[in-house]
C-alpha cells in the first residue's frame, strides 16, 4: 500500500544487524523466538478457551502431477488394502518435500543461511547431505508449540475476496486492524496472516510464475515483529510478498529465520478460521502446532489448530 512507509534497500539490509537475536538466549540456543513462549504464556492461552471448538489450519495434501508450483509432488502408495482377499488391514507409504507453496509446513531454523551462517552464528556446514542438520533442526520443536494465536484477516479489512499477487502487508495496516478489532499483539504470540491466496489458486489454477508473484508480508513488517517479540508467523501463502521490491528475494525468510530466529509456517489454510473468528467476533485463540520429529530435518508438514 503506497501510503505506508517503505524502507530503503539500505535500511532493509541493516535489519540483519539491528534485528538480530544472536546471543540473546545464549551462544548455544537453537529455539530462537520460541523462547518468548513461557509456561505462563501457555497457561494464559489455554485459559482463554471458552467454547471448545477447534479449527484445523492445514491444507489438504493430495497426490498430483508436477505443476508450476508443485515441482516435487507428494507420493502416496498403498502397501496393503481392503481389495486383497483375506486382508486384515491397510497400510501405505507417504512421501513428500515439505518446503514449497502447497503443503502446510514449518521451517526449522536450519532452513536458511546468510553469509555462510544460520541462526545464532552456527555455520551452514552443520547441515550435511548425509544426516541432515546437526543443529537447529526440526527436533528443536519436539515439545510442540502452544501459545496465543492472532489472526490478521487482510481481505476482510480491505473488503476484497483475496489479495492479488504482489500485494504487500505493512505494519501500519496490522495496527489499524488491532485498533478496529480491539486486540494487541503481545510477547510470545503467533501472528497469522490471511491473504486468501489458496482461494485464488483454487479458482485460477497454479500460477505459471510459481513463487515469483504472490501476496504476503512486506519487509517493512520485520522491525514490528521484532519489537512485539512475536514467536511465530504463519501465512496462507509463504510469508514474503513477491516481488519483494528489494535485492533480497525473500527478506522475511532470510532475516526472520537467520537473524531473528523466528519460526515460520508457510502455506497454511485460514478460510475456516476466518469464518470462526467472524462467528465469535474474536480474532485471538489458543494456537497449537507440532511437527513430525524427524532427525536432522529442515522442516516438517504440520496441522496447526486454533482452539476457541
């Protein structure tokens, strides 16, 4: 949105230093912004549950052919089925690449490098072809993530069905929504961004430009997330607006993961959540997410759940 402040190329580049959390929780820390989620934060999130309704926030994973935004399609093979005479059960094989534009997933802090390093100064060569990541892998989230979630429904605020490719979301707009709906993001919160992009894909089909054009957070939001001490950001696209407008193609991914140690959830599904929020006139809820505990992995498919 042109009326909002747009930082310069040099200012965005300076975020690598000014927004860094390296050393904040010690030289060996691998949790990053998950440190903001304290036991008291979890208790408060659970205590706010009033109705007992849970809403899943993951997209359906389907076996499909290669497409412009699905270069490595999920695999599903039945090993046993009910079609076999005398069969006493069924079993199958599931295979997928979690990173991308269509599978709801969480990025581990080993997912991105900058100038040879990942979060907290760990060298990138600790992520090896054989064995995967020895630090900052998905296993750091083995106890799950439980906190307060906050939905920013941008199409609702703008009065549109979905955002368009290249539509950026700025911190001023997030604050407008806070004031309009009567909540405020606080330390340890998970910030959820609804753009409506999955609806766009369902209606228009896969974008032949793949991830080069999509809505999402503008780089200008990074200082705001740092100041508010947000623990997790999740989006129904993949966080970064594209084109970003900067030399960095993915400044939110690059800076938030490598310097801030922030946990990112990409390709979520927030349509049902938006309906529930409207029904309860409430845009905060208990938010729960647990990845697959896969040794050395750089990410994991997830099904986040919002509980009202």
